[in-house]
């Protein structure tokens, strides 16, 4: 075999490798694109550990906000985290087998939503106060990025003393992307 034949064979093999690499890259890009095409409500509703939060969003109409044009960050409590809300509050604002309280139910749901896309990296190294969609404040403590917490600044009327009584929620899964924002899963609800 001469030098020209070896070079041609390597060129053919190299071209095939490029085609395979391109296919792999395209597949990865397509998967990322599919993930990115889901709005916040779709991302939340597709996670079985967020079923109770999803139900509350739908029952109060807050789901429409998360399907809309704005850009939001959602701190979504898990099913067990949602269950840790005192039963009296849950039953008052989102009674089982009855319509949600139109004011307090929605206030509870949007207490988990702030405007803008706030990744853990963008919050890292500091405590930040953000305004929720209903005008309450939440304090994000990302001074330790391995334990980011979210706490109500209180004043929303759900309990005397606000977040100081209820305590902070911890982000358990961060930076779930959506077309209109980002979702962070937290271990308990954020009470306004």
C-alpha cells in the first residue's frame, strides 16, 4: 500500500467520523431544543413530585401566568413540602373538593414566583431580596451555593411574623430551564 492509498483511507474514515460526530451533536442539540421548547407550567406539570403544586397553580389560575409571555423564576415545592403547610391554611385557601379561595389561594401560589430568570449562579455569594408577583418579598440566601435557601420576608397575612415563624425552604434541584424562565425545586412551600 502506498502513501496515497493510506491517506485516502484515512480521509474516508475521518469523514465518516465527522458525519457520526455531527449526527451525535445534532441529536444532542435536538434534545436540548425539545427541552427548551417547554414553558414553565409544562416543566412543572411534567414532574410527578410537583403534582400538588401543579394542582394549586391550576385551581387558582396562576398556571396561565406561567404559560404566558413574561419571564419568571419559580420556587416549586415538592409534594411532601407542600404537605408540610399547616392543614388549616391548606384547607382554608385550597379546600379539597371545593373552589380555591380566589384571593388567598392565588396569593399562596404566586408567592413562589418572581419576575426574571434568576439562576443559582446569578445569585451566588450573596443574600438577595426579590419581589414576588403579588408584591411580597422573598430573601434568597446563596452565600453558600451548596445550600441555597428561600424565605418569605413576611407581611403576606398567612401567619404573624411571616417567614421567621415558618422558616426557609432549601433549593433541592436548581436551574430547570423553560422557554419563559427557570424552575428551582424547594423542599417546602414559601408562605407569604
